[in-house]
């Protein structure tokens, strides 16, 4: 889930990069010392990246240039949980009123997708099925005692009844479909008694067959499966981290087809670096945001 709206600290920059997953080569696409942007999505045609900033959505060519605002039709401010439909014609966003919206690029006429579960329930979007029919989101419920639970749900993209896939007290987040539509990947603390010790998991789309994918001392968030289904990238925080905070020394790691794990890039970031899928359509590159502090 996103943090409250934040800005850059004095001397800090937001830097949007593209990383070649095979070579590790980095390409700087855009940088700003005044605007904090987050969570890149790659458009299916491979031409643009989308990022959020200041409650709005922006588009920028992969080759660099200026951020151009994407009209969202006057919905409430959005956060860093947003995804594109597989055909690239619609963006689905999580707004700060707790609801999910679909906005076609052609019309910029928003449609609320999520149902009303009361003021204490909020929706945070992370995935859309490969056929575009279903959304995967995290439902956050704040209990009467203030306790927070986060579970994985799905919802028809056209609107309809929610399906709850997890029902447990463990913090869950980052639910995202595999390219074949058979699995939902997510991070969870279900395998540890140590608070904050999230690891990576996947389950069948009906919530059965949960499998653990990472087993280490670090705190692992936001698994993103490559479009060809061969690799997974994720953000790895230092051991002992609670949640997925901003301004930490983190590592973007890759799980190879044989299960081997390797570091792709180390950076100063965390929250906003890669909350949603940022794979290029060719499965060879990923986008991310770093937030370095200038000396």
C-alpha cells in the first residue's frame, strides 16, 4: 500500500531508470529535484512509461522527455497503485478515497469499479488478468480496535462481486497475475513470526495451492513476473524492515527460471521504486525509480 503523499527532502532527487535485466546496464530516463514521482508502468506498445506524482498520473516517452499529465476525469487524487489493461486502452487506478477507477485513455471518462464496503475498507490495486477481465487488489480493513488486516481479493474489471482469496491476520500485499493467468503472486508475512519479515508467494487464482518463492533473511516485496513468464523481479529491503518504507538502501533482485536469485541493482529508495509491474513488453528491461540524496 502507498504511504501518505510525500515530497522530496532537501538535496534529494527522483530518478526514473530503465535496467537491462541481462546486462544490468542502466539508462536514466528522467530526473527531478522538485517533483517526487513513483511506480512506473510500461505501456503495452513499449513506447511510454506511466508514473504518478502529486496525486496525478503522467506519461513520458521511454527515450526521455517531459512528464505529460494524463487526464483522469476529475477523480480523487491517486496513489502509486495503478495498472494498465493488457490492450493498453485503459488505466486502472487506486484513489485516495479508497476506491478503484477505470479511465479509458480515449475519453478520460472515469468509472468506479470497486464496491462500497464501508468507510473502514480501502482498495489498493496491483494486477489485472491477462485477458483483462479481472483485477487483483489488496483490501485493507481497519477494525473497531484499530487493527489493520490486508487480504487478497479479485474483482471483475467490468464491475461485480468481489472474491476474497486470503482470509488471515498476516500482512499481504502486491497481488499480481502471472502472464498465463494461472497464478497470483504476492508478498506476505505468513511464513514468519518476526514482524515485518515479508517473503514472496504465489497461489492459484482461486486462492488454493499457496507456494513460498523466497526464503532469506531480507524483507521481500512486490513480485513482478516478466511478460514471458520466465523471471520475477522484486524489491528487497534490509532484514528487520517493517513494511515497505521510503528512503532505504534496497536491492532490486531477479529470480531466474532455474530459481537462482541475483542482484540487479542496489539503490536508495523503497516506497515508490517499483510498487507495480514495470516490465517492458519484451521481457528484457524493467523500469524503476531511485531517490538518491545528493552530497
